[in-house]
């Protein structure tokens, strides 16, 4: 079974959209999406430097754009689209938005409009208190979680394979750097706030208001949720989870467990790929994978699809 995944914040790199503009129709598509997103996606995806695209308000729309562009290019010759070959979709944090679009829950335009609100609201929430995130690598997961709780930190991401991302105030993170969990390393992350914690609570109200006019469809592909790793079959429930997700932890470890339960044999990470494919190397041994970074990776991804495509498109309900 093939799983299609979309990366989260931090995966962006300067100029990563440059090669995609060489494909027919991409420039026009980005022009329209830029209006919807309220952001010059061409500039930020081609000419902006690392500091400019680190800004949450810029990074999130760029990541959604990369995932949607690469998915469209990957399936442009397949009349059935992703539903004809993909067994499940998932996204890490903001990657859940393009995953919902690929599953048919939201349109591309709705997704770009929603990520605009998400990104702006989370960037604003991050200015209230100086906060950040740090990866805790190694150590016993239960001991790490207990250690973070003692310091007042939140395990904002559990990525499996001994990787937990702690989030909180800069003072709390400094305490973590000085007092590491047993047998663990701590690496500060270049992000602009404590995402997926109570510090993002103000952004939830903005997201809820932005989603009120949406009429989501039920997914045509299994959608695996960050909240608990469960397959969600109801479009309205997926949108509700997209709203509350900004202040709740990302349980990628549970998503991986669901992939295994469903019988994953291959994984494709959409552009800008690398992070989730790297986690799959550690957490999903024996699973073939392709990380799409540029159009040059599309041929390998299509070969993987041909070898692992689902015989008939699974519905979300069929996952139960």
C-alpha cells in the first residue's frame, strides 16, 4: 500500500520552487494562488533568503504550495488522480492542509485561503511571548516526556524513533539545554514560536472563524490524522481537527503506527521532501520511499506508484 505524505514547517529551503516553474502552467497557477494566499509565492519560493522564508506567515503557504504543485505534477497523466493509487494520505502539522486537499476534502483554493489565516494567526500568536522549540533526540520516551513536564515544556511533536520536539518559553528551553534527559541530545530548532502548544491558542479562534463557511467533502482517500493517528472518514471532522491542531501536539508516531496497521509498502513525500522520508527510513524499515525535492524526482515516484498502487481506490470508510 502506498502512502502519500506532506512535510511541515522547517522543510522549506531558499529557491525550492525554482525548478517547478519550468513545468507548463505552473507560473499561471502560482499567480492565482498568490492572490488567494495574499503572498507573492513566486518571489518567496525562488528569490527569498532563508531568513525571509523562516517567517511563519511565509513558510506555511510556501509549504502548502510545494505539496500541491508536486502532487498535481505527479498525477497529471493519471485520469483517476491520487485516489486511483494512493492508499492513505497524511501531513505533518501544516502538511495536513494539502493532504486534506489531495484527499478531496477541500479545494486547492480553500486550502490556500485557510493556510493564509493559519499562518498569519500563528505568527501573531508567537509574538505574544518569546517562545521556541527544540528536538530531544534519544532517551527513553516516557522519561523524556516526564522530564519535559517537570520543566513546564510541552512535547509538541512526537515523531517516533526517539525524536520528541519540546516547545515552550525561551527560559524553559534554556533550562532544558542545561538539564537534558538521560541519554538524550537537545538541538534547538529554527522556528519562530512554540507551535502545537497552549501558546497558539489565539490562533484556534482565527482558524475556527476562517473555516465556518467551508463545505468540506468526505475524503476519497484514507486521511490519517495528526491528533491521534486515526483514520478520519468525515470531512467536517477533518476540518475541525485542522482547526484545533494548531494548539495540540502532532502525534506522527501514531500516524506511523496506523500506516503499519494498514499495510504500508511504499511512501512518497511531496515537495519539499526529505524530512518525513528520513523518519520513515528509521521508523518503517523495509518500506520503499521517495522524497520529491524537484521535478527530477517525479520519475522515481511514478515508478514507486506503478509498483505499489492500490488495486482499487480505498475509501476512508474501508480503512475500518
